[in-house]
C-alpha cells in the first residue's frame, strides 16, 4: 500500500464518498441501517471514518445507492485498503485517537505548540520524561510503548518521500527543562539538528511578542497529497483530541497559523536562539520564585 495511503486516511476517504452517494440517492441513514441489518450509529460511524466497513458492507451500500461499475469497484477496493493494519497497530493500546494514522498519510504538517516539543522532534529521553510527568497512571510498559511509537513516527521526516514540517514553538517550550539539564540540552541540540533539514522549518515565538493569535491553544494542520482528502486541524487535549474539518474551521486555523509565523522569529534567528539556549539555558539564568511569601 502506498505509504501516503494509510488505513486511517483511506477509511476517512471511504466514509466521505459513501455519504456523498447516499445523499445524492436521497437515502436516509435509517434506511441503510435497516437494509444492512445494523444500527444507524454504525452507518454514521462508517461515514465519519470512525469505523471500518467490510468490503461486503460497502458493496451492499453502493447497491442501495444504485452505484455500480468502476465506482463501485473502487469503493470496495478502498474498503479493503482501509482494513489493513498500519505500522502503529501494535501500539493501539496506548494510542487514543486517529492522529498517528492521519500524520502517516500527510504531505505536510503545520503546528503551533505552547508547552512541549512536538513528538516528531523529541529525543527518547525527553519523551520518556514528558510522558512520565503528564501521565501519572501509566505503567512502565505503557510509557515504553508511547516512547517507541513516538520515535517510530520520526521516520516521516527522513524517509525517501519525507513530509514537510513547519513548527512554531512558544518560547516556554524551550525554557522548561523537561527531564533536567542533560535531557533538555540534548533535546535542544536535536531541535537545532532537525531544523537544518530542508523539509523542516522551525520558529520560536518569543515572550516579547506579548499577546498573539495562538493564545487559545495548541494545534496542527495536516495537508494530504490527494485533493479528495481535505485538510484537517487537530486540536489536542488530555483525552486525545478533536479533528476539525469544516471549511470555516480550516480557514480560521490557517489564518491563526499565518499570524503566528509572522510574529515569530525567522527560522535562522530561531536556530541561533536554540543553539544559544543549549549553551546558556534560560532555566539556570532566571531566578526561581518560591511559593512562600
């Protein structure tokens, strides 16, 4: 299977196509569910890409919509591809959403991060310290699996057909010593190294910028190679995250990212700042504030 056609993105494409043909045929979800002998929620989840559909289900659905010939064959083939296992399947117990599958199919990712180094740029020690600090109920085995899948994702940046990554980091991200001095220094050196790749653009949004367009939170905008797969915005939270796909939502986040990158330091200045921080960390130069009066 084409590496840009992950099962996740194929499932999303299939659902969108099935919904389009159902609506064109003037058929309701309830009618489809009754014909298939399943619940309306299953049909809805297939159309939103949250549930896989068997090739048999897809064939029955397109028959209901009176779609045949090459289109029917193509949709059944997409259903087969969508049921294949991605490389991340062995780690499914620690993955709470579809983001990794979406990322695997993306052509580019534009992200703004307020608190942590993005997973595609983390060292294993930084990732371990971060996960241990944020997921207090995880076992050592779960933490190890999370780190392993995070490291495996980074192949996207150096494979033969790498994704384009553009990241804007709030200065807070490079000012917090996750894992302690040595771990954070190594992480900053890794950032500088990755920022030198031709497909990676890294910018720092300094504290001096004051209020800015990204203060509502962290997000990533994923763009895909095929025009049939529209862009998607991922907004992360503690339970996984939300995928936003509406045209007005995409427009809003594209505008926010453009404003953030315009406010941030240029890439060369950002790389120089990261190199300087690796030698003279901010967390050592700034006085500590205790909780006592």
